[in-house]
C-alpha cells in the first residue's frame, strides 16, 4: 500500500471541512513530481503522484473515464475493492455515475497513463453510513491508473444530440457558418450529433469527403456511404438534406476529429418510418453515426470582404430567405435575413451610393425577419426587429403594422392601438391597417368583458355584506342614529354600489 506522511494523515483527519472549488489549488500550483503529495481542490482530498502520465490533457466532468483502482482503508491498509484482481478496468461518467465524490475530483487532475494515490476524508468518500468493507467515518485511499477517457459533449443541452470524441482533431475549427467541410461519417456519428443545441443551425457547404455508417441502437445498419469505392456523402448543411442531428453535429467538429454521435428521434427521423438503403428506420428510433472530419474551408468573415462583396453576399442571402419564406420555411428564412444584415451592418464607412443600397437592404431584411417571427408566433423578436426599422424610419407603415400585430400577440393592446393610429395618420387609406383596427376593437371589447366578469367574481363574495350594510344605513337614517355607520361600512357601500341586492 502506498503510504501518505503520518503528519498529513493526522491533519487530514482533523480538518475535513471548508470545501473550496475543486482544482483551484492544482491550477495555480506547479505540477507534482513523482513521490510528492498535495491537498487538491477541496479539503478532505490529498493526491500523491506515483507515475507521470502523457500529454497535458485531463478529463472533465461529464467525460467517460476508464481506469483501474485499488481501494484500501487508511486505518489498517486492508483492501475493500479492486479491479486488479480480475484485471477488468471500470468505466464511469465523471460527475454522473455511482462513483465517490472525492475520486471524481481526483481523476480530473490526472493525465492519460498516470498512476496516483488519493486519500479521501469520509465526507468525500462513504460518510457516516460506510459501505461493504468500509466502516462508518472511514478515511480511505484509492490507487488509480487512468487508462483513457472519451470526451462527451451535450450539444443541445437536452440530451438530444450527444457527441463522444473518439479521436481529437487539430486545433483548427470547428467550422463556421457556410464553411466548406470535408469528412468521413463512421459508426461514431451517433454520439457526435448529440452535441448540438436545439434550434442551432450551421450553413455548411460539405465537400464529397465524408464516410459514415448509420445504425440503430441494436446494431442494425441502415445506411453506409464512402466504403468499397462508393462516393462519400456530400450535402449542404441547414438545407434539410440530412437529419437535423447530423446537420448540427458536423458544425462542432475539428479537422481530423473522429466522433461517435447519438441522435434522439427529435433530431433524427421523428415519428415517421423512413426507408433507407439497407434497412428501414422505424418511428421514434434513436440512430447512431461515426464521423471523421477530413477538412474544411473556412468562409470569409464579413470584415474580410470588400464593400461590393459584402453587399453582393447580403443581397444573395436575402433572396435565399425570400425563397424559403415562399415555401413556408420561416425559421430558415429568418436566419438568412439575419445573416444578410450581418454582412452589411459592420461599422465601416459607406459611400453615399453604397448607403443608398445598404440602408433599404437592412430595413427590408428586418421587415422580412419580423414577418417570419409573426408566422412563428415569436412576437417579442418581431417587436424588436420592427423597432429597429422605426428607429431609422419613424413613419414606416409596414413596420408599424407588424409591430402592432406583435403587440396584439402579447396582449399589449394599448401599444398596438398607438401604432395603428400612427399608421393611419401616415396612410389613412390603408385597408389592412383599418382591418387590424377593427380586430383590435373586438379584442379590446372581449378583454373588457373578461375584466368585468373578473371584477364581478372578485366582489360577488362582498355583495351580501354590502346589502346588509345598506340596510344598516337605512335603519340608521330612520332612527336618526348615524353612529351605527362606521367608516368600513360606508367604504363597502361605495365599493359595491353598482351591484344590486
């Protein structure tokens, strides 16, 4: 058994509280030398380095680590758990699986191939309850050899697309929107696709250099591309040419990265059956891919383009958005309009001639984007886009009309009424605005009825008391004894005067 210094064990046993952020001391301290020991992260955890690892990378919480370990009691050195006896290492997901807290915090300080011994205070081990072979309130020691780990990324933060990086790529990437991407799609594609966020999109022009195997959870392969002299897959991302999960996962990968991707039904085929090359994918199926990113060509950023190139790119994106809007692809159309504005909204000086093109182009994209938001019931964003237009052109009737529509969508009827009135001042003959004003009045009338009903319900419980109070008032008058009428009774009568007995 590897022994820690007796003085440190004594101090360790007496001082196991006052936790600090894990890893705080390690990050600021020099690397341990073989044979050295140090308290790491939070009090209650000490590490002694037995063998150096390779490289400089360490696993993080959420990664799947594979390691050997031997657990012993510091009191007598007896072994209570070991993987060495069967020579079968264990695999755990740091921070998630059934692994003691202190060991989690220790492993994140290790490198591949490293062997270290960790001494854990009971609060970071098995506590007052103990476990099999470990009495309550025991200080324990784990000798750990970190064999490997897989980096796990939850792209959508909802478990829908999980990417497990099997082989790290270069420090180049991931690609940005509209970048040209080359890669192989392999069985690891399943887990990589789950690293994307819901609603996230990437406009990537993918070259025909991807190879992949797509399968179901039971191992059934339903599609293979790029093998046996077959052409690899080529697709343009954000164009709905492949399942959403694959579309999104590709944009998170680096050059030469190989990843295993798991795609939930929401980001896969959904609730419909899809016939593929080798097999059918049943509704609500989780699908798996393995992907290798070979290369990509990064698209130029707006600031790298000349003014004419930026204007041309913006016009092209706007036209693409218009085509998508016509076929009801409002989410993608909105993204195109947003991208178009990005090209021409940079803080650079424009000539008068360029300004005559840029300003109406931006206003048009904001207006079209607002129309997309209204279709998607994203009223707040529609309000923001219309407000940008009205800041530049306060009498823009279309922006006033659409903002009023959005205000009605969020039940801000007074603001909607103000926009409608202003629109009619600018264009009194606008039929659409008149129709909206009519709809607004109907909506206001409905709200007034609902408010009145609510008020009646609020005061219905008081109406009987009001009747009694009014009778008391009459009695007081008849008896000419006003002392019977107190302030609270009078207030109740005034408050409920409109309700009959």
